[in-house]
């Protein structure tokens, strides 16, 4: 089908309010422009579609996928979820150099047309690593919001199959899908499929999966931003590291960051004079997720006890619960 044929049919689909034909024809037009090496135009159209409200009656942004979500052949489970978030940089309190690296990803994507003119491409294969609860998944959500791109959450519970060779097939389905549009793609708990192939405890199937993933990420030429996230970067296969354009480490918060986090998380509630220094010192070694949970627990405890304002006693109560939880996790809990 020629460009003029597609445009005429697009107009007819629009006139008849036929969304299915409209999206199908748009996909064909994008593919045609990509074959002509008109990457900037194809990218712009993809972005317009991903930001569009064509199936939401003008009531705000709502993404509609052009192609069906891929499913596991074994049980028919979806291999990914498409999600939308309203999270922003102001909600993320991390070290300045880490935030700068993250905003550079956003800036390169927004300025990608300039990079294209120099035959350069923006960073779109990123590894997030660090301890649990330090903001890796939350950052992927923020990038989705700030770049106005749908977030694809890859479901490893469906990806990993009991059938020999099916896991690699499922991965291929995911890569085929994300090549058709522009997304933020989150491979959370990435170490599940990225384990070191030299680990003698791992069986041959996992080693084959790692080999397949290496080939897929090498050959990926789509516009989506792939984020692989792990809490166990030390067990990743060495060959994976050079496949990523950037590696960003999420550290536990220092004293200054813990103070900012406590103040942010307690912002919704009226407070008496809180001894912030005490809680900043007591929360050393806790993740932002732990600190947030402590603050939420304190606010709920205060509200349900009909307090007019949150007190130091409320915070001490929630701090004790969080510390006990940490002891249980470490296996040294004693009443």
C-alpha cells in the first residue's frame, strides 16, 4: 500500500469513527516511514499516538495499544501489563548525582532529534541496581509520567515457563511487542533471567535464556526505553553489563536525605513539634520505602486514635514496628 493510499483510508477511518482501522492504518504508515528511514517522523507519530485520547472521548490521555498484548502459550497469561502513573521528580528524594543521571535520560529522549542529526541515539538501555526500596521502580514510573509514555511492566511470573525453550519464546514476544511503539519498559527483578552463566548451580535452560536475552537486547533497534532493575547486581552475567547505555545505582539515603524524606512523607498531616533529628538518626540503614511505611503507619495510628495532630509518640510507635519488621527479615527478632 502506498503512502497516498494509507492517507486516504486514514481519512475514511476518521470520518467513520472507526478506531480499529485508524490504529491499524497508522501502524502501517509508521512502518512505511521507518522503511524509508524517516525515523524522526515515525518517532513523532508514535509519540502522538501514545499521548492521544482517541479512545477516551476527549477526557484525558489514555493509551490504546495497536496490537494485542502477547500471552504465554502454555497458560495464556499476559506477558506484560501497560500502566499509567502520575508521579513526578519532586516526589523522588535521592542523591543529586543520581538524579542528574536520571534527568539526563529524560533530556536525551526529549532532544533525540538533535542527536539523530549527528547519527547518535539517546540512552534507551538502562540498568537500575541497588538495595530494595531505594526508588528503582518508582523512578521508572516517574520517567513514564514525565515523558508521557506508557509504562510496560514485564511479568516474569508469566515469562518464565516450565516448558523447555518457552521462556525464550516469551521474551521474543515481549521484544516484538515493544518494537511496535514507544514505551518505558521495566524488567523488574531482572536477575531472574540475567544470572551468571558460569554459576554451576544454574541449569542449562537459564543459560540459554541469558544467551537469548543478550541477542535480543543487542538486536533491539526500537524507540522504547528499556529499564532492567535488580537488587542483586552481583549475580548478573558479566556480558550483560556492556549491553547497557548507562548503569545507575540507587543507594540508601544519608542523614540529609532521610530528613527530607520524613518531612515529605509527613506533609499531609498536622504535626506537633516533632524531634526530627531523633528519627533521622534512628532510621539509619532504612530504605526510603521503609521510611515511607513508618510515616504512613504513624499517620494512621494518629488518625485512628482521634488525635488532633501527629505526635512524637505516634512516630515512636511506628518506628518500633518498622525496626521489628527489619529484625524479622534479618532473622534476629526477639520480643
